[in-house]
C-alpha cells in the first residue's frame, strides 16, 4: 500500500515571502512542496523559474535546518519545451521534474534526460488527455500526475470526472506514486483517495486554512485510512 505524500503548492502562498512559506509548510508537516513553473506558452500564466528555485533551495537546504528533515522540491513544469529546462532545474535544486505529456515529442527520452541529471521523473496529463498514454511510460516513471483542473491557475474547481483515470492507473500499478493536482481540499479528498491517489497537491486549501498543519494532517489521514 502506497503512503500519503502531501505537497502544498506554493502558488497559493505569498510570493514576496516564498522562502518563509516553504519553511512554514515543512514545519507544518508537509512531505514535499509543489513548485508550479509556468511559462506563458504551455499555459496562459507566468510564475517563476530556475533562479527563484535556486534561491528557495538556499533558504530551505536539503537535509533541513535541523540536519534531519528532508525538503523535497516537486517541480511541476508547465512549459512548452520541457527538455530545455532540465539542466537548470537540476542545478537550481529540484528533486523531481514533472513534465507534461502534451509538451514533448519523445517522453521516454525526456525521462532519461531527467534521470541523468539526478532528479526523479514524472509525467503529467491534462484533463483532455487519455490515461492510456501513460502506460508505455509507467515503468520508467517515479510518479504520474493526473491533473484535476486545467493547468494554469490555482483556486479552480476539482474535476471529479478525472477519477476514473486515477482508478485505472492504480489498478494496474499498486505501488506507483499517483499525484492529483487542482482543487484538492477537505471536500474533494475522499474522491481522490478512494480512486487511489496518494500524492496530494493542495494550494488554496492548505495555505488559506486557519491551521495549515491540521489540514495537512487531515489530507494525509484521509489517504492513509
Ligand atoms: C495549477 C497548478 C496547481 C495549483 C493547485 O495549474 O498546477 O498546482 O497550484 O492549486 P489549488 O490547490 O488551489 O487548486
Ligand atoms: Zn501543479
């Protein structure tokens, strides 16, 4: 049985305080932080890129301030040319590189490129993309991401209609990390957990919670139980 991994999306944080926001999330018990990189081409929004990730890595070093805690940077690359940014994201301190299936001509070559730069490799599919495209790739992936909103913006409504994709993947790959991203919170986590998702991205619901630590724990318990 795969374990819950909770990955707050810093897109919902205060961009003037990103380092503090990351610290806050790790202190609140998050497993990863989810970093949404958008280029204004693949999606109609621009967020941040390698220089910001590099600064965040300095603020939140691997091994953590206490020398024990991990600080895993889950980089969701919503970019038109995912091959281009692999070396820079690796150098900046990314731990996992999630590219979009729709953005590349040769997903398997990209997976190999990502791994050769020492990062974990993951592949995302947009709501309109069939889950079938992931099957030839699955054995090479560290994670699959089933988008539950159209990528580009935080705070959108969770698409429950994506859950059959998650259930299909889970049935075929009992031990795979399956991530869902978009609109996850207290109301929508039951559907995602039942379908078999274990890696939960949550922006708005965690950052806007009165007690982020409590929300992180709530999401985790709902996946693990
Ligand atoms: C959307 C991003 C998501 C987003 C999730 O394109 O990939 O990571 O930040 O935010 P919420 O949880 O607010 O839907
Ligand atoms: Zn994302």
